[in-house]
């Protein structure tokens, strides 16, 4: 199970000006109780349906059955989606598939198709993809809960005529739709055309949807152990069910960040995984907290960094720039591969006999220690090793943390009013064109 270490952001480590004191934790406890009650209300009303939906009986088997058909028939899986309809899947693929998986022969991919996630409407990128893939060998998974997402529907309206022209009446065998069970243009399209589809619960927001058909169906197509991801999510949800601050690490993470933001001036949340496979987890996290908590003038600004790469880029700022950040550093206890350093030149004897994983772990620990020494608060998240269970834990942990943080700060984490204006103006500007 993942481990969360808060010692690097406490006053004992970084001083009372920059860290959390025991008295401040004691003072926030009444708010913790109220926020816990609010979260349970959201859970009962299905606003926080993400806390229960992944554990519905038979959920994974439904996705697995359809995924087996995709694996047996298609060389390519193209996912059309944006935001929460893409970031979770990109994270799953980046974390659990081999690096450069699309370059491997099908046999070495375990018989799984190659994955292409179209999460933007840049015409140069989209046109090249549709030119490169053989549509006869390609399955499209169209994902939009509302069925009205401008970017996703634009992608689909480009791909669909090409599928019809190339495949004739067989085009329906190449399309899977993931959308609201009742409402929206895509649901109407599913009913009229009789194409296979998956339901998204009406109250399940995109950024909380990775452990639903949005992430689990295409992940199953890629051969990912989605049952393991669900098991990991279930394990951490049990740990994070207690209302006691010291027994619930998601609640404590929310409390610590709330205190650091409101009382210590730490308005920026830096997420820094020391592991390439967790690099895209930072992207998923950024959308989750930014879109959920950035409301009413509240919310910390999330920033991505990757260790050790950004030790040579952003670390100077983190160490000696404005002390307005909370660092969350992710590290592994064990990498899946061992790459030893067997020959070195003079001056690099300290590398002799070590493998690259140990060197990266040493860099992570050194950065953490240096930041704390410079009075920069750090939360450390340790993952035993990359696995479907660990990733499921991370997803559920941070979803609970985010929802609870909303309750703690008095904002609704399940809406996004600031996004809606941009959607409206896009339609108006297109009309002017």
C-alpha cells in the first residue's frame, strides 16, 4: 500500500512560519468533522458516486468481455476524448504499459492494440493520425459524458464520414461510445444507429471517472489488469473511511494543505514524481484539483515537475525562489528493471556498482532533504512498486482527498462553472466565423 509521510511539512522540520504546528491541527479538527459529514451527504446523494461506483458487482467483467472483442479484431484503438475523458487513460497507459508500447510487435504487446488518445483538436495531429492508421484495423472509442463536448464531437464528425466511406455498413463494428445513459446527442446516436456503448452515471464527473468505462474499458483492451486497479482502489477507500484525522491519510493531506495554503501562504502545489511511469499521473492530478477546487477565489495552483529531470530545470526556483509552494514528491521503493552502472570514469566512483533505480532514489531523497533544509514543506508519497493495485490506490486516494478538500474549504468540487463560459463563447465565435 502507498505510504504518505507528512513529517517534511510539519513545523518541527521546516519551522512554524512554513510548517504545520500541532496546535493548528488541533484547531482544524471541528472543521474536519463538518467536512466529513458533508462528504457523506455527497456520497448519499450520488454527487460523490466515484466512491462507490467502481465496486459494483460485475463492472470489470462487462468491460473485459467487450475488450476481448476489440483485442481479437483490431490493431489500433483510437480514443476520442478530452480532459477527464483522456487524462486518466493516458495515465493508465503511461504507468502500466511498457515504454514505447506502440513500437512493439503485436505479440510483444500481449495481443493488445496500439493506443492513440486524441485529446485535442489540432488539425495537423488529427489529420496525420487518420492518414497513418488503417481504418479497417482501427476501433474508435468516443467518450463524452454529456455528448455535447465540442472538441470530442468535432473529432468524431471528422472520423465518422471516413469510416463510412472506407467500411460501408460495417463501420458500426468499429465504434464504441461511452456517454450518459439517457441524455445527450451521443446517447441518441447510439439508439438510432445501434452501436455498442457504455453508460456513465449522470453524476459522475469526467475528472472523477477514471475508474469507470472511461478508463477501464480501453485499459482492458490494452491488457491492463483492471480488476487489480479496482482492488487497489477498494483497499485505500477502506483506509480513508475513518473520520479521525490521524487515521485517514486523505483527510490529513487535505488538512495539511489547507493550513499551509490559508495560514502559511503556500498557494502552489508542486507534484513531482521521481519515476517516468508516474509522470502522467501528475497531469491527471492537475486537472482533478484545478477543476474541482479552483473556485470562489480559492484553490492552490497545481504545477508538474518530474524528478530527476526538473532538478536541472525548476529545482532552483523551488529551493530559493518564493517560498509559496507545497512539494509532493512521489518515489518508488522498487523499479521493475535493474540497469547497473558497471564502468565509470575518474570522478564518478560514487556511481560504481549502483543501478540507475538506486541513483534515482538517492536523487529523490537528496532533493527532499535539501528542500526541508531550506524550509520548504514536503509531503512524500512512497509507492512500493508500479502495479495496477498501486495505481488504483493513487487514483482513489486523490479523488477522496479532492472531494474532502472541497468540503473543507466550502466549495463544490463536482461542478466547473468557470469552464462553461468558455464553451458558450466558443460556439458564439464559431458562428461569427
